[in-house]
C-alpha cells in the first residue's frame, strides 16, 4: 500500500508537535502535506535508515549529501519554512527523547523501522569529515580542517565566488549592485578602516586567494604578508600576485598565524578567519595579533557571530557544518569576541554589524553555483556540490532570520600615552 508519505508526515507531526510545513513525497509515489507547499522528496528507504541511526540534523545532512533526500520548489522558501518550524522553536521544541515518551510516537517509530527495511546503518557519504573528539585546535587539526574546507579546488571556488575570488561577505551599496562591485567595496572598506598608507606593512591573516593583499598593495601602496594553511589557496594567490606585478610588495606564506614572528606590523586584517580559531584558543589568537602590531597599529577582525544563549554550557557546534563544511569551526557571540580582544590589550574602537550583507552575498553565490551546476558537479562530485548548495542557502536564511550575524571589529593597540591615532569622527570611511 502506497502510504509511506502519510506515515512520515504523522511521525514528523508527533516529533514537532505540529504538522510539517512542507509536502512529503516518498519513493512509493505517495504524497502528503499542504497543497502547493514545497516538497521534500524521500527517494529511498535509506534516507529513513540514516535518520533512525542519526536522528536530527546529521542524519538529514547525510541523506541530503548522498542524494537520498531532495527538495522540489524554491530552496529558500523550504528552508525558511523549516526554520520557522524547527530552528526557532527554541526551548519549547520537544527533544527526541521527550517525544519517545509518547506511546503514539513510539508506535510511529516502530512503524518507520519496519518501513526502513534493512536495519544496518548506511555508511556516511565520503564528503563527511572525520569528527575530532574535541575541538582542540592544534596546528595539525587546524591544517586538516582548512584543507577540508578550502582545498576543494580553485576552479570550483571560481564558479561560486566569481573573478574577484573574495571570500566572506561583500559590502553592498544596494541589492542591485554587482557582486564584483560589492566585493571591491568590502576590501576598500577594510583598508580605510585600517587607515592604510604607502610604506606600511599589513599582515593578512587567512589571506585566502590573495584578494585583500592585492587590493591593499595596489590601491594603498602597502607591503603585505598573507598567511594561509591551504596549499591550493597559496599557489593560486602567488600566481595572481605575479600576474599583477606585485611580487616585490606581497609575500604569500603557507603558515599558521601562531608561527608568524616578523612583527611589528602597522595593521592586521583577519577576514573570515577567526571562526576557525576555537573558543579555547581565542585569547591566544588575540594575544598573538596584539604582539604582532606596533603601538598605534590597528586590527580589523571580520567574524561571524552567533546569538548568546541563556545557558552557554548548552551550546553545540552545528552538526552539518562541523561534519561537511567547517570541521572544528566555532561561533561565539560578539560580546565574547570584544571581551577577548580587550583582555589581550586592544582598545575596541568600532563594531559594525553587516548581517544583511552576508545574506545578499550568499544568495549571489548560490545563484552562481546553480547556473553552472553541471560543471561544479564535474569538478567536485555531486555530494560536495550538494553540500555547498545547502550550506550557502541555509546560511543565507540564518542571516536573514537573525540566527547568526557578522561583524567588523576595529581595534587599536593604543600606546601608553593613550594616543590612538583615530580620527575624532571615526566613520569617515563611510
């Protein structure tokens, strides 16, 4: 009897305390759910086995990456509906353990077990990173995590990021601006906040494919040292530097930020890198950058933040992102970041939230990926391409819904005299 979708809908309704906001179509052709809503397509029984063995986000992620689950209809609408029904239920949401106390839920789960077939757990997709026991953020583990995220292939990143190869969010004058212009404006904003001028030395921590280093050297006349743990990024960045004729002013190193010893620098940019540092290592990170700056030098720390929890001990790293995107990545509230920078000795002079800018950027990246989907799959395989499509679209929704944010923190290593070197009206860069 073709009723798998009805059974699935009933279970989800029991677990969530309300009917799911999307339609479900199962492998047997059955459908259930609100007419006209986006459809969650369950291609096979293996998807159920993944959920039964790993209930929650990781099971769903494995099913998505493996192609056992799919979405028909607008991806953002679907994620937005699920966000409202799941992500924002907060402390009122019933856990699986709580739900299983209900006899009806237990009966539904027993039915699902029968429906799922063979009880053996499916192997995780090959794109899944090996999870460390703890996020210790040793140099070795960080190097492995960076390689997992960034050594996907420069050709793939060219599809997503465009010719500028600027990672992290752009800075938009309006939603109608081009991605290229918005990325240029972000780099220029960072340079102006740092007050760069000819002859200065800039350290770009987590330099990516060299875009910040090239912009700062070409447009502001500074000498730049860029460090990354990614071999592929470094090779790409060095090639770009040579093509720009800037090898006398830019040095790209494969080096851990903890091993940089050739300070002092006039300025440091850290754009989208601090998320990899980890909570236990963050003060070490802040101390290290403080020591590398000369008195009066500026740090621009551009970092994704999460909202604080009432009980911070309950914070858990996102299972999908930890397993497939940023192994070992950790987010912290902006207040914690500012406090740690101040503990290291910095004077925080400006904090700018640009949350909406990241949502706009991610939507453009998703559009670029979808427009060149066949080539992306050829370059990385279908699983990896599916990881990035889901990750970027879900992140866009998370920024739009205020679940996460992104901030540029400008801080100064103020000398003993207290002369910060900052203008009286600091936001002259706008």
